[in-house]
C-alpha cells in the first residue's frame, strides 16, 4: 500500500494535544461519513500505540479502502505528534466483534499490514449477522437442509483432485481473497484446515491452521485450538508477533465452535457459510472454487 498525506475530508475529528485519561474514549479521527471512529486503547504516545476502530455496524467495514485510508491517516498524524513512535496497531470492532486487524511500523516504512472483514471465511468470517432463534431451526440447520448442500465427505472427495479452495475467485487475474486447504487426518473424519491471507503488497502472509471434525456434514473446529503465523514481507520480529496476536485474538473471539458448510452443484461453483455454536451465521455466503493449481493470493479489503 502506498502512503499518502491525510485526506482532509476524512479527518473529521482530531484529539487535543494533551489527553487526560478520561478523554481516551473521545474519537481521535473518524471517517468522512462518521461510520468508523478511531480511539486510543492506552497511551497516545509511546513506542507502540494501540487504537480501536469502532464501526456503527459490520457494514461500516465492508468498504475496505475507507478503513485502509483511516489507518494511513491515523499513522501519519501520530508520527507528527509522537517522535518515539515505532508501531501502530488497530482493532476494528462492530457489534462487539473484531472485524479488522491493522498494523503499521517504521520497519516497513509505515506501509499498512492489514486484514479486513471481506477476506475471511471459516474462523475469520467475521461477526454474526443475527441473533440465535428462540425456537425453530437455526441458520445452520436451514443451510444443511438446502438441496444444494454438499456434506463434508463429498467436499473431501472433490479436494483430492482439486485441493485449493479459492475464496472469492477473480477471473481477471486468477486470484483469490483467501486460499484454504482441507487435509484429512484420520478415519474418524477429522481434518486439518489451512487458510492463507495476503496482508500487504510486499509479501506478508497470515496462515491460520486448526483441526476440525465432520459434524452433520459441516467442518467444525474450536477457535481456541487455532494457530496463526505471519510470514514474509518487511515486518520486524516484534511487528510480526503483534500482528499474530491481533489475528489470534480475532479468531478466538469467535467462541468455542465455528462450523463451515458448503453448497453448490460442482467443485467450481460452491458457496460456503460459517456458523457459531448457536447456529448463527457469521457472514454472508462466500463464493468458493476448488482448483487443482494454486492461484495467486490478492490483497483484498
């Protein structure tokens, strides 16, 4: 991502130079429409400054460029005000869920490393979209009853010859917003799910690995069993560790179980949807294409 001077239309609120503890809840910056506000999560000037981006709703984070621009602008202003600054981290929150993870540091020449709400599937699919029903079938139940539902064993059979799960394939450049693989681990139907995401333009990648079981045709895993590793790019060791922590916190906030199901007529025309332990959908259905050759990952906000 290229760094730019702040866009004046976006810089709607600027905190005063001296910030008393009680003022930590006041916005430092907001997007032009006020849909996302940036607030300090701790000291406003230190080697590492933490921020929280609060969105009115999950939809506020769907326009990734706006979030990326806010991160750029926050970093630009903090660098002017805080000479000791070496790193900025941000968590994007909506409906009490983490939907955005961002970091910028001196080691990368302040290029933003981030994972937005539009790239995820499975454990990083985002916040729930509705409350659990008090009676009747859950969203997960209804997904499993869909005539197009493809149970886990069939998905595994298809993956033997087409092992790459390309999330939101773009035919223009044959790229994917995320790239998953589901690897059988035993006769009991257990699998290991490996998901990769591109974090910046310099080659930083996030890899999420977690075990899952076949439950009623869904791949179900416990977010607390997940491991996250950030590799590549220009991040410092400390920056890499901070980004891993941001992503792991986001994964584990999903609860004790996330189940992902697939529907479609063929390996090249699938959709996936993930559900929490109450059967509540975690995000809208996501297009997935199973392919034999590994496509390129794209930075998709």
